């Protein structure tokens, strides 16, 4: 493909994408395929001879679309919102075109510098404490990680490395293995599974703290466990706060508040995956933890203080120019546009909540704070499992469940950018209809 053909095909692709998104609600939100469906639709091996663009493009509808779960359909209410917007998609194209790998400042100065400034913009939008911002010579600052899982793991590994150094400064006789074997990290029993996973990967024990009726950890309970653990010779080192109780602050956020903070713009902030924002108050904690300086990655400016080499802030070496997506989105929506978008989703969640509350057969299972409604039929877990199965089998809308205090609960998450009141109303009458059918089948 030369530039002339790219020009033509690019425009065709933009049309295809615009058509796809304009008409997405006509597609069935969840696919009908069985595991392994795709292999039989394409050859066993890559083609020996080059094929044409037409050959490839005509297979999108034949091979790909039948197996797509349409996350941006206004009938998709499963998992969590994943961000999506036209400005972000255009920025992603530009990112692909520049195609740089910005592991150090010198490897592509704009890639590093725009990222630092965008994380400052976003930090200010969230009103983060000043010391999380980079400014011009900041000790803190932000970085884009691929996912919250990576951000949590990085924070845990940096904290692990720091505590080992601190303890060894006073007790040079203690080995690293000995210290690590005594470390304990703490999370809530409502924390996301990625938190527990960070503990598994990082090789430190993780304690899940029980939560109260509002799914929050009580300070007194944590204090007691910390004292018991210290008395038993263990070393508490890493509290992670995650999800429910912090919904108030922002959906999908994970705080290790004293030292670092992470949340996913790729969930609710219109910046397409991947874009997980992480800030630290002391960049030296994270940079110092795993610094490697081979000659071929060194450059003339690295000692100058204001220069950031993001490779020290993350696990991979390579990194894309992801801050372009933030730049486009923040400028083209403005703070007001972003706020209006989030308020709209919160309003739709409230609307769904009042529909559920108006139906005596149902109950709300957790406070509706932002864009998520946890609800269930009054009755057994089996009854609710059957209802969910029927909802998903009908393929009109898509939901996933969760467990809250031993109860099987349906989650209705506001997800797509284009969801409107009429979709929520339609979804509810569908759920309500399936519930009526189910309840009528039960013996009276
Ligand atoms: C979605 C989510 C994660 C995992 O997100 P990734 O960025 O895919 O790793 C972690 N924690 C919370 C609270 C989440 O909602």
C-alpha cells in the first residue's frame, strides 16, 4: 500500500467506522458464536502471496463482527464503561503514524513532555494534592500506565523496594528475602481482583480486610489487625484502597493515597483504552526502585533534573504516544464537556434506580453513587441467577453479576457514550418482562 492508496482506504475506513458506530444499536449486543468459531473461517496459515485490501476488508463482516461483543452499544450494561470518543480515535491514528517508542526523553521529547503536562492537567481537574503534580521541577508527577493492574503492581513493587532499603539501613544484617517474607499488604475484601493479583505477582502476602454494611473498611478494624501483625513480627507496608467506598471520589479509582494515586481515564473519561493515569508524590521512590542504565539508553540530558525518562516508571521499556488521546479529548470536550458527560451517566443510573425501586419485586443492593446500579429480585440467589441467564440469553441487553455479602446481584453499569434515557427505559421494561415470566413459572 502506498500513500495514495492509504489516503483512499483511510477515508473508506473512517466511513466504515462512522457507519458502524451510527448503527451500532441495530447489532445484537452479545454474539451468538461458540468457542473456536473463528478458526474455521480463516486459513490455517498466513498467506504466501500478498492479498489485496479488498480481500481483507470484506472479511471484517464475515469473520470479525459475528464474534464481537459490542461494548459501545447503548444496550451494553456489563462490566464497566470503557472510554470511547471520536477525538480519541483520531489521536490514536496520529499516534500510530508517529509510531515512536518514548522510553526516554531523548527517544521522542514530545511524547514525554506532553504526557507529563497532560497528567498535570488531569491532576488539577481531579484537584489532587499539589505534590502529585510535576510542575516544572516537581518531585512528584504522573505517568500513563497501560492498565490499573500495572499501576498497582508498580506501586507495590516500589513500596516493597523502599521498605527493604529502609529496614536494611537500620538492620544491615537482615536479608532482603527475610524482610520480604514478613511484609503484609492490606486491601478491602471488596477490592478489585487486580489488587490481590499484584500481591501474588509481587510475592508479598495480602490481607483482605472485612467491610461494614456500606462495604467500607473501618479504621478501628484495620488498626487492630495492624497491631496484631506487628506484634507477630510481621511488617505492614502497603494499604490499597479500591473501588466501592471510593466511588464517591471517582468511579474506578485506586488509591495508595499517601504516596501514589491511580485511576483509569480509559474507563469513564472518553480516552480510548489504554490509558491508566498514575501519580506519585516522590518520583525518586519509583525511579530509584528498578533503575537500569545500559549505555545504549543513555542520553545527554538525563542528568538535567527537569528531564523525565518514563522507562523507569513502568515495567515495559517501550511505550506509545498515548497522551495525544488525552490532549485531543481534553481540548475538544473541555472540563465542562467531561463533567456533563459524567453527570449524564450518573443521571441515567439514578433513573434506572428509581425504576427498580418502584417495583416491589426488586431491591437495590448497594447505594447508587455514580454510574452503577446493583439490584436483584427479592428472593433466592438461584432465582436471580436464572433471571440473569434469561436476560443474557435473550441477547437484547448484556449484564454481568457480582456477589455482595453472599448475595447474587445483577449489575447495571452505565457504559456506552451514546446511551440515552430511552435505552434505559427499554432495558428496564425488558428486564421487568423477563422477571414476570420467571415469577409466573414458580409454584405459588
Ligand atoms: C477495571 C478496574 C481494574 C482493572 O483495570 P485494568 O486497567 O484493566 O487493569 C482495577 N481496579 C478497579 C477498581 C477497576 O474498576
